[in-house]
C-alpha cells in the first residue's frame, strides 16, 4: 500500500512526538538509550507499530516489553497533552529487525 501525503505526514508527526517523549522517559527513568527507527501506521490509524534501536542489543526484547507494559500508557498520555492529534493510536513498541 502506498500511503498518501496526509497519511505519511501524520505518521511522521507521531514519530517526532514519540521520539521526544522516549528521550525524556529514558532520561527520567534511567533506561538504556534508544531511538525510533521507523513506524508503521495501520490503514484505519488505530495501531502504530514503533520500531526501536537500542544501545544494548542483548536486552532489546526485554526493553520493548517493559516499554509496552509500563510506559506505553504514559507515552499516549503525553501525546494527548500536546493536543496536536485528533486521535491517538494504540502504540506497539518492537525492536528493529536488523538483517546482516
């Protein structure tokens, strides 16, 4: 599926906000640093899969589980506070699949 301009723009805005919030969370809660690699927004905009790159490659799965369980709702709450979006999708954090 090729995404149209407004869909692409919305996905990039989500990425930017989530990136800022993730940086803040890693600083505030002393988590290993990570950065947002890319995201995939579902066609109906109800889910956003966020792929992360971690500084500690060994713990990627555990860190994504921690973010999904403990910090996902906090991230959604922070996105809501910005009042930039009419709807906030369900966030799913996954480690980036690196192919060598």
